[in-house]
C-alpha cells in the first residue's frame, strides 16, 4: 500500500500526541504523589542516584564492576519496592507511576528498531480510509431501519412471490452476510430499479464490516472512477494511493454502477477493479439500476460475464421506496 507524505505526517502527529499525553499523565501523577507523600521524593532520588552510580562501573575492572552493578541494582529494586509499598498505603494502584502507552510494543514511538510498528501502520491505514470515504455522500444505514412495509405483499409473477417476501429474503441474506463478514465472502451484485433499498442494504453491510475491524471503501462508481482517473493523470507523490485502497481494501462498495459517464478509461478501470479483486479473492458489492441484459449491452463482454458468472446476484423487488417516503 502506498501512502502520501501528508498521511505519514498526520500519522506521526497522532502517535507523538499519544506519547506526549502518556508522559504528561505520569508526570502529573508523580507531581501529585510527591505532594501527598514526602517520602516518595527521597525514594525517587534514591532510584536516580543508583542509576548514576551504576554508570560508573564502565571505568572499573570487570570483577569490581560486576559487584558494583549488583549493589546498585539491589539499591534500585529496594527503592522501587518501597515506592510500591507507599502507593499501597495510599490506596493507589501499583502502576500509578508507570507510563501507560497506547502501544507498549513501541512505547508510542511508532517504530520498533528501524521498522515501523504495527500501531503506526494501523493509524496510517485508518487515515487513508477516512480520506477515501470522506466524499461519500451517504451516511451509514442500519438493518434495523430497513422497512419492509414499503414493499407490496401482492403476488408478483416476476419473483414468484410478493415483493415483500422477496425483500425479506434479501434482507435476511444481507444480515447473515454482514454478521459473518470476512474476506472469504462472495461478491454481490444488487440489481433493481431506483429507490428499492440497494444502497441502504450495502451501507448496512459496510457499517457491520467496519465495526468488525475490516477496511471498507464505499462510494459511488462515479466518484471512484473520477478518483482513479485524477490519480492516473497526476504526477503527485501520492500517485497510486487511492488505487491501492480500491484494489486492496477488505470490502469495496461500488454504488450506482451504470450512472457514471462511460469512457474507455472507466471501462478499463472497472475491469481492472473487478478482475484484480477477484484474483485476490476480495469481496466487492456492486449496486446498479441495470438489469442483467442491460448490463451486457452497456459493458464489454469480459466485464458482464465476470459479473454474471462470479457475483451472487440479488434482484430487488417493489416500487420506489424513496418516492413513497416523500409522499407520506
Ligand atoms: Zn506501536
């Protein structure tokens, strides 16, 4: 994954702030405790002295140095033990005077040796996803606020059941999909006319996946293609950052496919996204107003055959729910 220097800078800032906060917190504890308990100041000095004294061993003969070090170590341990006893006397926890870092592994420095720590990469990824998702026009929807009563319960010959029944099945499927979401899940193609809840359900899935810690990118196909195109023709230092997110995120949601302005670029980009993610076995959810025959007409055969052959197709039923809500 490629990240811009700006994201690196922001991630650095977050990690530094964590460390400074942890250190400020412990300094405040030390100050307060010294005020409360005068014996603590002396013990603290004892610990500092023992460390300074231990350093003198570098100028000693090996045998003498060894003895000296053991003596100073014991002196230090004794002082530490006395401090713990004092803390207990005051009813304070044993680690009250210890720096509590968000990440103990790197002590909030962001690196372990010369390698970036996992906590740093995590912050970086989170920033990249927030940035990529910030232009998404839609807030998260939930399964709970998906209303089936907008769908007719009259028999519909296309579905061999009522739209409400059909939507109940789709809702159950999506809930199940979201509850057990992992990257082994199949890709979904949500088709049907405008206003039948395709975006609602895909965003409900996105919300669940994000809560479970997966990296999700959701946006309209139009925005994704323009993002890719802008990046493709730019010479910026972060070229490739957005493309990596689109191709490598745990779940990609491409909303309203077919509404984009179609060009040779969008066609190539769409194929690349579908194909690469499929080869990496990463799920994608595509919603579209196009039905399968329109799909074959609109996109090249290599795209439509992959979508039809490899995606689980859920055809939404009913009449425009958004229109019904406005009419209420
Ligand atoms: Zn760390």
